[in-house]
C-alpha cells in the first residue's frame, strides 16, 4: 500500500518535506510530483513539478487558506495513488521572507546590472499585510542602526494582502563610476518603524559602468528615476514636480469611474491629460502603460503640451487583444457572466512615481481598468478546451477555435479587420449583412464534408466581435451580457441572424416544382459542467445544410437554421418565464399566409436509430434549459393561455411508406385533452411543430405541416463520424422522397 507522509496544514513561509510511504514501491522508481489548487470546485494544476523520493514545499502568503492537492506519478505519467494528499496552508510567523532584485520585467535576475538600467525590487512577507516597509539603497554597508546621512534612494510601500510588494522603476545613475568602467557595490536594506531588519541587511547590488576618454570627475553619486532614453541628471526642482492625470472622452468630458472599472471600452479612443503643478519647460512628456504582469503595452507615448488647457495631452486606445477573456465565468442561477480577473493597467510619466489623480489624492501609480462586453452563457461555452488526437499527438484548443478553421477563419479575420475600420452604423449594417450571408453560403456549399458546428461557432464568435465594437458600448446591458431592445445593435444582430440562418429565403424563382421548406436546429446540450458534449452536432442542422436548394423528384427544398433559445421563440428576454410570438411567426408565417410553399417540415434530433413522424404537437412546455441556460415555467403554454391543447400533423402517410425508415409516433388523441408531453416531447422540437401547425390552422391553410424526428448520430462525448452522416442523409432522403409523393 502506498500512502503520503507530510504536514497537511503547513505554516506559510515554512519548509515542509513530503514523501511516499510504501512497502511495494521499488527503490529505483522515479517519482514525479504535481500540485493542484482548487478553483471553483475543480482541481487546477499549478506551476510546480518536482522529481524524487522526497520533496520540499514552501507555501507563500497568498496560499493561506487555499486548498491544494499533491499527487505522485510515475515517469510515464501514471498516478501512483487514486487519492492525493490534501493540503491547506495555515497562518505562519509574521516575517519578511525574501528581498529579491530583478530586472524591469520582474522575472530575470543578474549578477551585475548596468548603470541606467531599470531594476525592480520584490519584498515577500508572511502575515504582514498593511505593514509599511521602507526600502533604502546605500553606497556602503550599514550597521544595525540606519546611518545619519541620507540614503542614495528610498521608497516606501505597504505589504499587500497576498504578501508580495514590488518597488518599481528604479534607474541607477552614478556618474563617477559609470564613465570609468568600474564595478561598484551598493547595499539594500529594509526597515520597519525606522528599524533595519537584520536578516535582510546589506543585500548586495553590483553595478558596472563603461569607459570614456574624458570622464567627468567630482560628481557625487545619485540614484534617480529616469526615462529609458534619458541618462542626464534631473534637478531637485524637476524631480519634485507632481502631475495630475485625468482621462477624458473625445468630447472632453471626464471619464467616470464605474463600480469595478473606468468607463473606457476596449478599442475606444480616449484622451490622457497630464497637468504638472509647475511649469517644467518641456513640450512633450513620455507616457508608458503596462499591465498587471509588468508587460508594457504602450511605450513612450508622446503627450504634447497644449497652451489652451495648460496640460500635456495624448490619445490612446486599449487593444482588444489585451483583454483577459479567460477570466470570464458564468454564474449559474444568476444568469450573468463576471470577470474577476480584469486587467489593471498602470500609467506612469517618464517612470516617475510623483502622480496625483483627478481628486488630488497622491498615488504611487495611476491605474486604468477598461472593460468590454462579457460573453453570455451560450457564447462562453466556446472558450472551453477541446482535446483531440492528431497523428497520435494530443492537442488542446478552445472549442470555437477548433471549429473555426480554413475558410471560416478567413471570414472571421476579414470581418474583424473591416469592422474595426468602421464607426458609421450604416456601414456596419452593410458589412454585417454581407458577411452573415457569406457565412451561410460557406456552410451550405460543401456537401462532401457536412458539419453544422463551424456555422454555429463562427456565428457566435462574429457576434461577440460585433458586440465588442465601441460604437455599441451603450446598447448592451453589461451586467447581464444582453443586448438592449430597440437600439442599433439589436437591429444589426437581427440582420446577422436573418442572413446567417437563411430566414429570408424565397421560392420566387421556382415555378413548376413543388416547394418545401425544411428547418433544422443548432447544436444543443453543450455544457461540459453539466456533463454534456461540447463536440455535439445536431443531425437536423446537418440535414438542413445538405438539403438546402436540393431537388428530390419534382420537389425543390429550401432550409433555414433555428436557434435553441426560448427568447427567439416567444420574444421574451426573461430567463425564467415567457409567452408569445417570435421568429417562427415572423419568418414562417408568410409561407402559410400567402401559400408560398406546399409543405413545411420541421426537423429535430431523436434517439439513436430513431426516425419518426410526430402525430400531434402540444401547447405546453417542459421548461428544460436552452442554449442560453434559460428555462420556462413547467407545464406553461408557449404561445397564449387560450391556445388549443393539441394540433395534429397533416404530413401524409407516404412519409412512412416504401423506402422510408420513419414511423408515425403515437396516435392522435381527442382534441382538447391536456398533455404535458406529446409524441415529440415537451421541448423546442415540439414547440416549433406546434407553432407552425397553429399558423396553419389560423389561416385554414391546406399546406402540409408536421415534424420529423431523425436519429442522433453521436454517442456520449463522441465526435462526428462521416460514415454515420452519410447513413443519416441516405435515410432522410429516402423518407422525403416517399413523403413528397403525396404532397
């Protein structure tokens, strides 16, 4: 038996040893260790791996109270035990654990730094949050008491909650040494309440200069914060200049602070204004913007002096590529998406820390937090990882990226590029109408590689890109990730849906042949957290793509693709309840009212190997969650309270004759009898059947309408298999061919 040995509640900051206890494990077994952290109920691998019979772990302050799981593996990656060792770090002794010198990236460390090179200093502490520490740099070693002379550099900061404090933008200048090519040692100290911490006293810092022909001698060493490009010394007056930063929109209105962010949309241009507290004799200031990881996204922005406003001004736009989409998380039960990992961007003026915000409050840094549209539930599923084996190699990618390849990716990239150039609503409408139509045509043109999923995921990604255009910032309810009704964005999304789903199809050029409209559905039940298949296709969607503009005998077929969303069916934005008319009445009604088709057949997914014609539809809903994770009240009526309880199919018996594999499913019961589940169930497949049949009865039309359930062709977590698609199309073709004989 193999068991773990080690402290399950180690104190943060302390070293602990962990090993396996086993009488069956050979001595020469190579043991690999991995550590996992609990995030939202799941174990996520952290950046730690070690090899050996016995390993050492030390948890930092930010690990306090977190749950970790330690697992041991063989060299081939096989887990040695089914259960790991659960570890919950506990509170340790309050202390400074590390004083580290790094370069400007906060990552690399070197033995010797150059004069004029930026460095950062990292202080790591245990259980000292809120405690103010002072970092000082001296040109000689110090004793237990701080020298009376002034240090060459000094900075103060408070230890944050996670125990890691960074002193940044330290540029080292010592004219005496740097021009003589000498190396010189400096020493760092940390102090609290004026007392130097002995354990971190005289941390060495070595600088190396360079030789010039005529060195400037007699100048005392100075350490100052300077821009990368400027190695000259600043006067005391200049170094003490304080700047007030204010952000403005392009109409010169102050940009408001929202609850968690600034009112700045990614890709939205805005103004940065910098007002010095005195005249500094410059026409340009150089501004830098870096993210919370220390990576610069804007370097040496030129803010020019404006005499009218007596400020330095420049324009800037946060690129959408800087947005942390991976931080988005859907909150089940609240029908909303949050992003608790929004990036904070720090703005500095020529690397100085002497900044005030617009309220005149002194800050060490000026932080800007832009925002953008957060994906809704359906859109967010596209970010789940998909693992696939290609040439015996396991590859991982986002679900939507996995399906958006080749011509689909070219379409998305072109759409994004063109959209970003446009600010006029009319131009955006034209672009959307054109690209959405291209998407539908791309999906239906290649019938040798049938797959409805690229159409589905490409439509979703393109609509997310559209919603993140800054011109639509105010057309969105950002708390709910929904589009407000009646505005430009809502109308443009409607155009996108119409053209990419073929809602506006017509049979005007078909004269002598019979005309049949067939509908298919989007993929659904895709959420891996609900143990569903993110790779799921919908056989009815596959059929809709294949049969679009196909001819069978003397019949011409047109198709459209229907979303699996209650809001589209009943026109109600409420996530829990709704009733009324929607897309079926809007887009299918004209074919019945003006008899523009001879038959309308709605199609959806049934069980494996199951093909049947539903004998009747019911008025009531089961309320099962849709692709937005919205539900409807169980047993409620979908269209209106006075709708008939049941309506029969009028598809002829020929659909079940001859080569057809289909059967009539269930017999039609007396009109008026209440049913809570019909032959087609109580979900949207039954509902589309019911809505079309109700339109037929309302207009007393002799158009044939009904619903065809076709076989599911994917097993649990299975991908699409081409041979199953071919068999599906063959069976459906035979059924339609027989059925069309009596239309």
